[in-house]
C-alpha cells in the first residue's frame, strides 16, 4: 500500500512529525543571502495578460522570483494561484497562464521574461476533458471500467513533466485524485534523482515545493543511477514493483481506481531507451500514450501498439499526438546537472531552503551498506571464449566501507533482508559528508531533525552530491 500520513513532507526519514520539523527549522542559513535585504534591491515589473496568454519566466538556479496575481485568474502548470499572495518561483523555467486575463506583478530579476499568446493549453484542456469522461465512466461502473492510465512520452525537453503536472492539476481541480508516477531517473519530479516513484495528487502541485506538500508520503524506489542504462533490468524490476503496488492500492481504493494514473517518462526514446519505454508502458498497463514533440516516435508507437487492447475492456490502447509548447526551452547538460543538484539540495534543505538537516557521525559497524547489481557489466566480447557474463543485475551485495562513499547519496531502505532491500521502497536519503577510515566511522546529513535512521540498511549507487 502507498503509506498515508497527514501533512507529510516527502519520502523523508521518518521519526518526527513533518509539520513540527518544518516549524522548528524555519531558520535561515548563514550562507544564504538574507531575503529581506535581497528584496529591497529587487525590481518590480507589471504584466497584463489577455485571455489564453502566458507569461514565461526563467529564473537562475539558487535564485527566486516572486509573482503576485493582482487581478483576474492565473495558473502555473495547471495549479491556480490565489489573488494577492506572492508565489515564490525557484530556479527553473515557469509559465503563468490565464484563461480569462490577468494582471501580474513580478518581483525579482528573472533571466528572461516575456508574454506569449500561442500556447497548446486548449489542446491539453481538451485531453483532460476526454480523460474526465473516462473517470466518470469508471466511477459509475467500476466493475467494467478503470480510470485512464496515461503516459507522457517524448524526447528530452518537449514538456513531458510540465504536461503531466497540468493533467494532474486539472484532474484535482475537478475533484479527482490521480496518482502521479515519475519514471524519469534523471529529472525526477517526486524525490531525488536516481529514483522512480508515485504520489497520490490530492491537492494542486505547489509551484515552489512540488510534491513536498502532498498529504500522502510518496512511494519511492531507489535505482542508484541517474540513467537506466547501467542497469536496465533493475529499472524494469522497480517499475514492476511499482505497478504491483498500484494494482493493490486500486483494489481497496475506488476513488484512486477511477481517478487513474498520470505517468511521466524519461526522454531516452532511441534504441534501448525505446525498448525500455515499451516495457514500462506495458508494465504499468497504460491505456493512453500521449506523445509530445516527435513525429517519428509517434509513428513507431502507433505501429507497436496497433491491435493492442486494454485487458479488461478490450478497447484499443490509444496513441495520441500532442503539440509541444513554444515555451519549452532546451536545457543544456550543464543545466540538467544543476537541476539534479538543485533537486538533491531541495530534498535536504527544502525547496525554500527552510529545513535544517542534521549531521550525525556513526561507526560503520552500526550500519550495512548494500549495492544492487555489480555495476556496468563486461561485454561478452571481453570474456574468455565460451564463458557467459555471470553478473546478476538484481543481486544485492554488501559494500565494504571505503573513501568511495564520500559524497554519496544513500537510500535508507525499509527492507530487512537482501530480498526486501531489492523489492521495498525507501524511507528516505542521507548523504555522506565525511569518511574516517582510521576510526571506522562516517558522518552523514539527514533531513530528519534528530538524525536517527529508521533503518540500518543503506543502499549505494552512483549518485553523488557535493554541497556547494
Ligand atoms: P526532460 O526530458 O528533460 O525531462 P521534459 O520533456 O519533461 O524534459 P519539461 O521539463 O516539462 O520537459 O520542460 C522543459 C523546461 O521547460 C522546464 O524547465 C519547464 O519548466 C519549462 N517549460 C515547460 N513549459 C513551459 C512554458 N509553457 N513556458 C515556459 N517554460 C516552460
Ligand atoms: Mn521531464
């Protein structure tokens, strides 16, 4: 089951009320510039949007811009913003769209800011309308129909993550509670990079904090790499686990079953990436594949899904083509790395920088560190003739303490046995700030105030983070 807890913060290390933690840690860090001082130097600009226009705002990583709706209505990737309240936009690229017209005030210095009148929002809203009808059908006749299971697919930088947010937010605004699933290891919207996960969307997604405010804890599985390429079998294994959990949840939760799921996928759509995508869509029993931004991919998926049907109703699996927004900008590898680092920072420090993680030193003897698989496999051409590679990609083995753990982001597993460590979701993450081999101990930072770990079993991958 997807664990449920009131006002939980994210897949955090458990042991303390998330709300209490947030309140107790509303202290600023010395290395962050004082927001009050910064604000007084920041400029203010006003923007008038006509109906169906959007303001596109690019903010540098580590900075914030505040936007206030002074008149009309507006939404950020489908999440309505309230009149009069400043919304804090973190580093990244944002769009503030209005259906009926809006007056906005922007405080801060964005890298770019412009209004656009051409957007694909009407098409996205029409898609939501079709999904809405299916949800209603599923609610009226749950023995015959399920809610839609939608996947957003396409190459990198076409708006997959943004459209999944829009679809989730529109569904929530109509009273549904879809499950958002993120399969992108590189730019994961739920937890840190190198994970896949799911979170029930029970309120619109916060433009500043993402899913940090979701009422339910997300279900997060740790892969360890920011790309599935080094261990595709593990990637598929985690997706299959995730799928089984979704089915189990739907058995007892009618609302979830009719609301359906919205799946964001990774932008690797060539070669092995395409094969993994097909397997993932299959594993999650996707009913509607929404392809953004590439005709070829759309054609390939149309071909590969031809004749395939949804198990229960025998209706065809639909492959749709969606237009890409002109606002989606290509992100350089450096920007992606910065986004990954920002996601890890946000996990430990809060998107606002308002959490105070704790530092703890423990003996290596107090924990066990595991890895899954055995790293990149030797190609069979590198082995003696006749010998097959014996590496098992799902093998869980212990890792001896070494300096190699320095700066590693480790998952804290719920699993107690090696099989459980492979199959269970993780409680949260810590990162290693110091390794003291001479004294057999290490120091880690944990988002939970007390620093105590809910489990002694840690999992290491290749994910590292150097605090700057
Ligand atoms: P990836 O494959 O890297 O995960 P993606 O296909 O998921 O990319 P998004 O992350 O949704 O693409 O969009 C790329 C960037 O463009 C993001 O920073 C997003 O916030 C921004 N963006 C999306 N839509 C708009 C828009 N209409 N106006 C301005 N920026 C936008
Ligand atoms: Mn994405």
